[in-house]
């Protein structure tokens, strides 16, 4: 039997994300809507924090978390392309991080453990 979503990912999440999610829920936020919104923004850490606090089938949690990683990869690739045009040079490390995020999404969908990297984020404009 595969490990549960919580066992696979809860220990890797920093407390700051858990605290934020719990505060939002305490103030009446909809946990599922919040996790979807963060997934759409490409923020897997926040997505995970809400997913750990709400009741949802494991496969749906995995899908939402994978979607967050894929969105972050897309945003990173778009930013790398913008920077490439702006500075007339490639940004391979951004593309590498996007590849890692896509691999993480695949692993999550398969129910495998991935290392959550809290420092990864698309570059700001």
C-alpha cells in the first residue's frame, strides 16, 4: 500500500506555510478554493499547506499539488523567455528548475515522495 499524502509531504513543509493556511481557515477561508487558487498561481508550498488541512480524497490532493508544480514550471519558462529577450542571453538554470517542477508533478501523480524546495520561485518582474 502506498504512503498517504500527509506522510509523504507534511514533514517537508515549513511551519510558516502551515500557520498561514490555518489562520486563513480560522478566518473562514474555503480551504479547497484557496488550494486551487494557489495551485493556479504556481505556489506549491501554499497549495500543500491547505491540502494538508482539508478533507479531500488523496488522488485529488495529489492532482492539485501536481498542478501547482506544473503551473510554477510554466511561469518559470515564460519568465526565462522574457529574460532571454530582454538581456539577449539564455537563462538555463530557470529552465532547469522548471524541468524539476515538471518531474515533481509526475512523481506526485504517481504517489511518490518529492523534495519540496521552498526557495524555488519564478523570478519577479
